[in-house]
C-alpha cells in the first residue's frame, strides 16, 4: 500500500506520560546535594545560638531557605509527582520513616519555628536522596564525590588566603569563612576518605576522573588541613574510617593491607611523633577540661534529665538547641544519639538506630559483590567515620548540615549500587517515539 502526503504527525501524550522520557541521570544529582550543603554550612557571618532558637531570620537564613525551596521546585518541575516505578526497599522505607517522624516531631517542640524549618529541610533532603536513589546512575555519584573533593580543596584555599575573624575558642584552629572548625573537620575527613577510595582503585580505575598524582596532592592538602582544625573527633573518625575502607573495599587482600600498614604506621607514629600526637589530643587544655570532654559530660547529664522528662516522643525537633543554653551555654546534644533521645525520644532513637543498622547491613552485603566492592567499602568507611564522630557531635542526628545531608547521600548511593548489581535501570524510551512507531505500523 502506497501512501501520499506527509507522514502523520505523532500525537503528543499528556504531560505525566512525557515525564517518563526524562533521562535518569545528569548533573542535577551532583549540584543539588552540594547546593544544600553550601546553603546549610557556608556562612559569611557568625550567629549566636540564642538567635537561631529564637526564630529570627536574617538574609543568610532566607537564602538558605530559598536554596532548599529551589531544590524542591526543581525536583517537581523535572520529575513531577507520581508513585515509584519500582518496589520501595527496606532501606528507603527506613529513611522515609526517619525523615517523616523527625519532621513531625517539630509540632511539639518548644522552639516550633526552628523545628518546622528544620523539618521541612529534612523532608526536602530526603526527596533529593530518594530521587537520586531511584533515578541516578553510579557515574553521577562519582562526579558528585569528585565535585565534593574539589569544593573542600577550594575551601582550604579560601581559609589560607583570607582567614575570617575567629572566636576565642577557635582562634588557634583552622577553618574557612565562618564555618566552625568541627564542621570543617567533617568536610575534610569525608574528602580524605573519598580521595583514598579513588586512589586505591588499582584493579578498577575506571571511576577515577583525575590523575593519581592529583589524588596524592589532594590527600596531602586535606590531611594537613584536618590536623590544623584541631578537631579530634573528626581525626579519630577518619582514622577508623580509613581502616574500614581498606579492610572492605579490597576484599581479603585489603585486610592484610590493614594489618601490615596498621602496625607499621602505629610504630612509626609512636616513635617519631608521640609528642605531636599528644599535643594535638591535649590542644593546650587542662586535665579537668579533657576529663569532661570540653564540658560535654556536664551537658550529657543535663540531657539525660531532659530525656527523663519526655522519654517516649522527646521534646521535639530542635529542642536540644535551646534547652541547655541557660544552664551551660551550649546548644545541641554534642552526641548524635543523645541528641536523638532529647529531641525525638525513645521512638526517634529507635528509628535512627534502625536506619544506621540498615545502611551498614546493606553495605556489607554489597561488599560481597566483587564489582561493587570498592564503592561499597568506601561508603562503609564514611559511615563508620560518622558513627565515631557522632560521639562528640550531634550533626548526624540534626538536619541541614553536611553530616545529615551526607547520611541521605549514603542511603541514595547504597540504593544505586544495589540497582547496579541486580536491578539495572532500563533506558527510558521517549513516548513520542513509541507513538510514531505505532503510526508506522498502522500505515504499513
């Protein structure tokens, strides 16, 4: 049968069908998490804790809220709102339970305005992580990791070139802009773990985006900056995270490397740098100050009293930022698990622990897959770093900071690895092309 005239124009399907043709990967998976981190932590002014819990908003706070709002609008504009196309895993269910319950707890917080803002930010971060988990590909997260390393290196350069005024507690510790040295230590430690993770990929270097010498140079700069921050929790967590990374990302050979290198490094450090190590640990503080972990033990005593007042559901999201200000002058629990107990009670703590356990369990399962071992081991090293660092900081149990955002990235990256190992994403087929094919069959 011969047809005359132009080929019939394909009929465009409704918008919700056209969205199915959206590519599953792109630079959005790199830029959105970085934008949330920058908006949350990088400040051009120093603000007292009582101003934050009071609910006052300056230009910096408004910009931070606007960035989170833009991230939510971008996700809606690009992907729309529709049910997931694949079954939700136990890890994602645990993550959603964590985010929803903690955001809901802001409704009974004594600092409700702060709690609601943090709760909405947590839900937006979870939406970003969920979209990455279900739509991104492994190469997108490798780009994100390298962009994060580059961001931290640029931050170190800013801190060296233009030191900002520092408080009496941080005048001898390295940082950049008005980022607290503890927060800077988290950025540096994660960047170190990522750098080592890519440097050790001898058998499978395809995810390296830089020359090995570039990773070595970056590692030297990042390690020096981490020591200069004087952040003992981040340094200890980074050391333990490196051991886990080496032991898991290279299989049985990696465990031998850990044993040999661990003994060698410990011996050299004890013999040659013992005085410097002790000076770093002491940081010029008195024995009484060290025994109380910089007044943390006193704070934790107050926190346990607050927990006994509201043991089931807690005082609400953000409560720990202001409950102890009058008594001790410190905001936050300065321990992720104690912070979870005070803010979210036994229920919230249980959800938090289940989420962390699920991430670690899935990561250990992925390590058994030889093709995924290097990535899974690197993620486990970062997770262990956060667990160790959480002994002295509450960031992992608080929204809108680098630790909380990285927790969501770990969830998303773990899900991407799971799909890569057993449930790969099928390439999207544009609806227009399918419609045109149907017309062609009809004409034939």
